[in-house]
């Protein structure tokens, strides 16, 4: 399990190393436990603010969405503001 966590964290670090202006993350924390899930989401949020970058995260996990400035939900093909 730990190897998988470090593999995911390393992939996130590689993606952020180039200082992108837009970060697209599709289920970036699907294989992580709640502690590491939150750390990755907080890292995305921190990078967005420090580097003035946009972050779009697609996830089914709502546990750490509160770290972002804005969250949207899609249900039945309709996009709406999240209640989180």
C-alpha cells in the first residue's frame, strides 16, 4: 500500500514541477487513504494560490473539497455549485 501512495505522490510532484498554469486532475486521490487524500488536495490548492494557477479536479470523493475556493457538482448531466 505505501508503495502506491508514494507512486501517486511522486506523479503529483512531477506534474507540479513544471509550474503549469492549469492543473487537470482526474481522480488524483482514488487510491489514497483520507489523510493522504487531503494532503494532495491541499497541495493542489496551495499551488493554485502561490503560482496563480487554475486547478480542475474530477473526483467522486467529497472529503477534501472544502480546501478549494469553488466546487461544482455534476448530476444527471447538469453542472451546479456544490453545497460543500
